[in-house]
């Protein structure tokens, strides 16, 4: 794919890349040990910067001659805010990453279920023990002092249930093996990665972890000369692609993204709209409806209750300021990855910046990042992927396809 094709934009102000993955299943031969899994491919996946096997330290073997029929490959983007899944059967779905369990027998009688997900869980959350099991792209409390606590266990269970729900949405046949690749932040710790693997292992036959921005690049077949930025809810992940698996120094994770914008917007609205009542979910909805970063904009007016009475407030500058807050740190991170790269390739990297993740839908963001790059780094070309919700899952599915079957066998 060339930058020219990426500039065919259907979205004002920003170029969006055409989707590389068709909704059709990718050709099975790509992952077939006997016909498609080339020996040269294996070392690229065997030791990781981008891909972590479920049994660390194991290496890919020669491609087996085993048939892969009866295997459903899945790419899962287990996000802080939304979980997206793409399957080799052509299925694609997504669900907000929230899980709820009825609080008591009355709640259970009312809801008629033991567990609710996504929008259903949001709607009924007053009757539920409610979990958003991921934070900064990894399972909450999976690393650090609290990892043996009850709250850590509860979040692990919620994450495992979420993975199970995502897999159910992919419609696997009961006789199929399920091999899944899960995207996670570029710099997630090994303990965090292991927690994700454990959550998934309860429901899949074999699982691997791969870095989110790497998955986005891989799915778009952009394996070199591109700098991918995945703007999620909990983290923004950057990865420079250089034609091999990325190393640790090719990747950066920033603890900012949609959530940090929501938090800042909350503070700004509190100041601008004294006495108004609102929740962080309402702020997120306002942001998703009105997000923008450029100068000219029709006034943004929202109704918020003040002492029970809906009251109109104008929050144009607040939305702009909150959305713009991620621009300087992202350009700083771009600078770090550019300035430590081979000087002969710095220009080409600067002019091939690819934006993915839900945050890439902020109106005008690609152009604003590009302008900031031109000011701070002398040049820059930024385009946004066409399918921000599925780019990670599509890429993870492509990685899953390209792994030799023998490798999956070993990861069981
Ligand atoms: N139109 C929009 N404008 C601005 N932000 C948006 C828009 N649509 C979605 N978002 C934000 O994108 C974020 C979700 O993006 P994404 O689904 O890529 O995150 P995630 O994968 O769940 O998170 P992470 O990668 O951090 O684990 C949320 O903060 C959401 O509010
Ligand atoms: Mg994500």
C-alpha cells in the first residue's frame, strides 16, 4: 500500500487508509503448515518484541504437515474501552469492555442472567457488581502489590468472561479448535501479558500476545518505514516498523488516550458549568459526539442538569482543549522514536505516520499532529486508518493466520 492510496480520504481533513483486510476469511493457505507456513517466517515470530507466545521461551518449529481444518483463528483487540474480535470465519464484532454480575437474588430474578456484557451491563449497572477489567490496556491489578487480592481475582474473572463473550460472538463451531492472538500495549510487562494469556486460556485452545500497534501495521501490510500510533482509551502505543519484528526500543507506551481526555474534560466542564451534574460516561459520550482539535468549529452546546433542571452550556473551548491535550506528548514520543532511528531513514518514517485506535476519530487530529510535527520536527505526514475499531483485531487475525500450525500446537 502506498501513501498515495492512503490519501484517498472519505473523511474531511484527514486521510484514511483503505481497509486491507476483507471481511472474507483470509486464505487458509497462509497459515497452513504444509502449504503456506514458510520456514523463513518462523524466526520472525519465535522471539519477540512484537509477539509473545503463551509459553515464553518456546521457539517455532518447522512447519508441520498437519491440516488446519477445524481451526478457528481469532484476532482479539482486548481494549480498555472496547473489545473487538475478527475471525477466520469472516465474523467481526465488538463489545464495550465491561462486565456485570447480579448483586443479589432480586437482581438475578430481574435480569434472568448470571452475567451481562457491554451495553446491557451499562444499562443495568445499578443492579450489578460492575467491572471494567482493563486499565491502561492490561488487566487491573495484574501486576504489583495487589495482584493476589480479591479485587485482582474479580477483575481477572471479569476479563476471562469478557474474552469468552468475545469468542462466543465469533460463532465458533463446537468441534473447532480456537487459536487466538490478543493485542496488548506495546510495553505491557511480562506479568501483565501472562495475566491476559491466563484469562484467555480458560476459553481458547492456544493463545499468543502481540503488541497492538504492531498488529495494526501487520494487518495493513505495512511492515517497514511506518510509525504506527494506536490511540486507545487507556494508552497510546507507538511502534516503528523496520521490516522485522519490533524490538523494545522501537515501541513506546504513553499512559494517555481517551480516558485522560475524559478526565480533563470533566475538570474543565466542572469549572465552566458550576452546579451541573454529570458522570464520566456522559463526558465520554459528549467527547465522542463532538471531539475536534482545530480552530473553527460551530459552538458545542450540551444540556446538563442543575438541581434537577436541564440547563444549556456551551463547552466548545473545553472540548478542544481536552482533545488537544494529547498532541504535545504524542509528538514528543514521535520525536523519541525518530531521533533514535537510523538518520538515513528518519525522513521516510516522519512522512509515514499511521494513526489507529478509537482516539484517531477525533476530528482534525491527523492534521493537527502533522502540523505539530512540521513545527517541532521540520516535517511530517500523518494519516488515519480507515477502520479504527477493527484495525487491531484484523491485524492480530493476520498474525494468527501467518503462524505455522506447529507453533500453535506448541503453545497449547
Ligand atoms: N469519535 C470519537 N472521538 C473521540 N474519541 C473517540 C471517538 N470514538 C471513540 N473514541 C474514544 O476512543 C477510545 C477507545 O478507543 P479504542 O477502542 O481503540 O480503545 P481500547 O482499545 O479499548 O483501549 P486501549 O487500547 O487503551 O486498551 C475511548 O476513549 C473512546 O471514547
Ligand atoms: Mg486498543
